[in-house]
C-alpha cells in the first residue's frame, strides 16, 4: 500500500521484483495506492478503499492499511500476504502461505530470530525526548494511548509490517474503526494496536523467518559509528525496517543515519545497496 509522497514508485517496483524472485507459486501482486505513476505494468493497481479517515490518520501511523479488511478491497477469495514497502525480501516466501492454516498471522514476540535486548533506561529516555521534540516541530497531535489507555484495551504486542489473513474474514475490523474513528485514534497507539485488540485469535510468524534491522542486524551503539549493520542470516526470508532508517537511506551515497541517535553510520551499506540494485534494474 502506498499513499502520499513518502515512498516513491521505485519502492513498489523493487518489492515486486524481490517477491517474483522468491515466490514460485501462482499469485497476484496488488498495490493499493492513490498514485500509480511509475509502477511496473505487471503490478495490479487498485485504489485505497475510502474509509472516510481524517487527515491525521493518514499522517500518523498506518491506519489506511485497515482498508484491506473491507469487502470493497477484493473481488476474489484467497490468502493475502501484506508486506510493508520498507521491507527487504531475502529468501523463500512459500512458507508464509504454507504455514497459514487459515489463521491471522503477524509479527509477534516469537517471530524474531532472537529476543530484543533491553537497553539502558537512559536510552529510552533520550528517544522519548527526541520524539517529543519532533512532534512539537511537526505540530501534529501526539499519541495519548500509552498514557491514557481506556479500560479493556490490551497493550500492543503485534506488528503488521508483514501479516497474512483470509480475504473477507475480518471485515468487522474495518467496520469497528469506521464506527468510531476518533476513539480509535485517541486510544490506540497505531493501527496494529487496534487490529490486535479486535482479533479473537492470531498467531506470530514462526521463529527464523523474519528479523529486524534494528533488533538483530544493527551493531551495538559503540560499534555503529564505524561498522555497518550485519547481513541477515541465510535462513531469514524477510528483513523488517520499522521506522527509521528505511532501505533507501542505506543505499544513497554518503548517507549518514542520525535519525536513530546514538546509532549512526556513514556511507552506503553494501548488502542493502546490492539488494536494491539487483531488484531495481530488472
């Protein structure tokens, strides 16, 4: 799904070519977008279903993603695998369909190749301070869900950067959002927090299928000044890039990633550059 100007068409084309190289079964590659300019002709384009979301829902979080659960999104049945554009495909995708059993699957606590290491408290205090300054500078509404969560709302443990579902079976999620959009935006952190709270049951992706750039490939703080993020293990099929940096940030010449201070590096990251070049030249 692509809207606005954050992700250019190249992101969609690279993802399409990477999926094509790693999925041998018959499939349809669909991009829901408000602008199809520059997309490869092989990509099936559909408009994003209008859920009458306010502007802030398009600017903060990924609330329009919930439109894939509407009845209007698809005119056929089957298993759908949703992949965020800031994702790198490094291996076989067949397993993401073969292990489905009809359940809703998403990134969960057991999906990563190893657990996330807890950083010192000062690290999180610094991140919160930087985030608050960014919000003030952008003059956007800040999220109050973590501080004033309504009774009955569970904390967020699900990630929807990569999720799979049976088409047409979760229309209630979209209907509940449209029934009270303001409540959802004011009480849930992001769209994935809302989706998790609407599901009766969901399963995390199996271990050793997905890894996170931030949690597993990025070097320790003291090394990230001079060592680039590691290559993903050979048994990993997907590398998730949640937040900053994004893949293109690691491809551009002499880019320095200061957005996740104190983590930073200078110059192109070779394995990401090679991936991008391989699938953008096809």
